[in-house]
């Protein structure tokens, strides 16, 4: 879906302009996303395998839930909406814990330059994973993985090709925050 997104400057402040997501990507303009990392009390995180029809990183394991923040929408609303749409988990604002914001630029090709400010949230899964229902147009599968195994997988070149690459400081931010929640 090619929704309208608010365009941001390099510091993450609104420029007052909104464009279609495809135009923002084509021009390499900053916009915002919401990332939701779901964990359990066993020290595991829920990861999703992106659908094979995704334009970027098809069939790769990634953050539990992520989505673009639509024009005029706030990050928490996006996090709640995307979590419900992608995996069928209904959240309230009080279920989300914001751990930070991360600026990212990835050049996929000359027409897809992804410049994002990722608003990163944690939430604990309090229902059995079997109760979740994935949106198959977006998500191919979900599973829990031990956070230590996840971190080591991102360091192993032979395994790394199965995952969406995230910078080490982003991964450290997420894993450190989850560890604080599960102690």
C-alpha cells in the first residue's frame, strides 16, 4: 500500500510536507516508522519472516512488527495498528514501552532510498503464540528466538543472510532494553 507519510528533516523534525511513501523512497527523504519488539519472560523475542512479495528483504527474518507512520498519525497509534494488522495482537498504549528512536538510511537501489526515523517499542506477549494470526500479505511466519541466539546469528555471516540487517548499536539497544524488562 502506498500511503501518505510526513516528510522529516535530517534531525527528525516535520517539514510540513506529506508525500506518498513511494515518492519519499524515490527521493531519499526522511520519514518515520514504528518498530515493535515483542518478548516473553523466557528471554526470547518474536521475529517475523517477511512475505516473499515484499519489495525489500523478502523472506528474511525481522523485527516482530514494523510499519510506516501515516501522515498525521503518531508513532504509538501506528505501533498499535501495525501489531493488530500484521499478527492479530491487540495492544493498548499502556502495553508499549518506548526505548528510543533510531535514524537509518539504506540505499536498496537508485529508486529506493529508505531514510527513516524508527520509533522503537517493546511489549511483552501475554497470550500464547498460537493465538496470533498473521497477515499473509505482509508476514510469512513468526517464531520466538532466544535473544542470545538472535544476537549471535547476526554476527555469523552464514546465518546473517536469513535476517534483515540491523546495525549493531540498534540491536544492542533492543536487546539491552529487553534484558532490563525480563530481569
